[in-house]
C-alpha cells in the first residue's frame, strides 16, 4: 500500500471513528462508513491539510469512496 | 397553577463530584473544587485557577466519533441527562416519547470549539476554511438537540440563554410546559464548559474573577469581608421534571415538588446589580406568591452568592427586605464557595443541592469564612464553614445573570 493510501486511511479512521478493517477501497463514506454530509466536508478538509493541496468543490463531490480519495490524491500529490 | 410539577430524577457532574452521591458527599464535607487550571497553560493570566471537572473522560460515555463532534459543554449535558433519565426510572421502550421534552440552558455554549476554530481561522492565509462542525458544536441549543436525538424524546425542545440564570430558566420553562399540558415530562438543566483562555481572560478583564492565585481553595468566599470575585466553575446538572399525575401513575420516587417560580429583570445595567435590589426582591416575592408560602415557611435559601463584593451585599439586602425578621430564622448558604460559579449550569446544580437538603436534612455550608463583612448583617445564619443539620420543608434557590436576569425557584417536600 502506498504512503498516500496509508495516510488517507489513517484520517478516515480518526475522523469517522471506524475500525481500520472497514476502510476498504470500495467502502463508501456515507453508505458504509456512517458519514453524514458534515463528515464528508470535514474529510475533504483534512485531506487538503494533510497533503497541502486545495480540492475544488466539483472534484470533492466525486470523492465518495476510500478508493476515489486515494486515486484522486495520488494523481494530485505525485503530479 | 393548573398542574403540580415534581422532580423525579437528578444528575450532576461538578467540580466536587462527578455524580449525585459524590456531589452530596462534597457538599456535606465542605470540599473546595478549586485548583490551578489544567485545561490550558494559564501562566501569566491574572487568574490562573478555576473549579474544573476532574477525572472526566468523555470516551467513557460517548463513542469516539461523538466525542469529536460534540463540544465539552454538550458532552457534560449528555452525561448528566443520562444519569437523571436512569435515576427517574422510566422505561425507555414504553414511554410515549412525544410527551417528553428537553429544555437545556447554557450561558455560553461551545466556547472551546469557538476558540479553537476562530484562532485557526485567524492563522489561515487567504480566505479561511471553517470546519463544518464549527456551528453545530458551538450553538447553545445543540445540547438539547443531542439529548433528544439520543433518546428519541420529541416533545418541546429548545435552549433558554440568560447567562448565569440559564439553568433556572430551563427549570421554570420545563414546569410551564408541563403545567400547560404540552408534555408530561421534561429533561431540563444546564451545562457549561468555559474554562478556556477567552473564558478566563474575558471574565478577568471585567474584574469579575478572584485573583487569589496563591490560595485557590479559599478564593471563593461569599459574604467574607475579603472576597474578591467569583471562581469560574464548569460542569452540568440535570433534573427530570414531571407532572405529579404522571409520576404517581408510574409509581415513581419523588424528590421534591416545584412549588413556585419567579423571573424578571433588573432593567438597569448589563453586569452591575441594581442598588436598591428591587428586581431581586420582586423576583423572590413572585416565587413566594406562586408557592403560596409566607416568609416563615422557608427554612433554607441557596443564594446566588458568587463571592463578588457588590453582588453578595445586594442579595443579602434583598433577602432581608423580603423576609424581614424571618430572615434570622433562615439558613442561607452559597454552594459556589465549594463548586465555583458554573454560569449557565449553576442553577441546575444548586437546585439539586437544594433538593438534597430537603431529602437528607442538611444545609450545605458556605465555606471559606474568615472575617465578617461589616456591610453584612452578622445575625444572619450563612451556614459558615460547616454543614448544619436541619429539617427542611421548603427551600428557595436564586440565580441571577448578566443582563439583569433574575430567577428564583422554590422546592418543597411532597
């Protein structure tokens, strides 16, 4: 697992209060991990802080699963 | 009053005890909850001590995610509400939850959250991004919201805000809603968690706080000649108010009846007490009239008594105006000498102290009395330094808030 994936999962575990084992690539923040709309906004903000980037709203709306987040952040951070 | 309103459950989280029985033990022993501040580094602040809640771990009561999403003031509220709900013995599976309300006060609300988030925003470069939980953690009414969500209580639900009178207003409005028949039962009370840099700093700038940094435990000394301000406290108190019929029908234990209530305004100054005390006098008289009691029928007054130079004298004079010679037969005490001033939660824990006095035949003391104040009538019994035994049939509890808000409650035995 990439360093980015590790950091993303750590944030999700911390902010959503879920077990690490639940944070699979396919897991949806809202459907599987119990996030509400406020949690998802906060998650995006935490990703921005952790990776020192800015995620536009239209991109943020597409980040709905753990896999989406890792994929998007890997494309932005390594770029 | 159309319906009788009784107290069937209580819960407390205070600087001298984290539940009702340890709170009562602290009151009987005359324990001070004051110590150097641990919540933040108070070095250099004019006041560096407070009455903090001790050994509290939110994760013992709430899951990790809840803890993160809920400010300490509302965490405290949820903890004491849970104590009181269990204490009152209702069956959560069968009670009609549409007939249960929540009315929950706080003076300030989510001060920790406010301070952290606004300071972070101030450090941001460019337009700051605010945490989506800033608003729902900060707003005063969220405590009532959280309690209703946790238990499904869907009756009347809101937050009265009147600084240090907030919890008393919550109790009064809970009783009114029961009397009007809107609900059978209300979870009411107040909570406060304002031991923060801005909390201490703000009250310090007003010169409202004691600066006795070399001896925090004797700093809260209501009615003593050398009192120099209040000691900031934190915590929460919850009461279950219920119609007498509902309590009787389910065979509930009844701690006390809320016999009378008073509320009005000084209409004078944002923080200073009105010099003639007419607002406070009238407020106590409202409560006496509603209770249908004369001045000889009250044994104990749990005063607002914050340990400020002006406030303590003003309240004493007002009591003497209302009670006349019967004032000399009263026990008077300020439990803030032990707990510090819990602001929007003060009325709740003091109502509980009053109810414990009714139920257990003791008067909690006003600790830290060293020297009489020549401006205060020494013939009054302020229950200085040690608890006194007394058969108490009716008790008054006063609470006044910045803004000139006055409240009085009278509880009696059933």
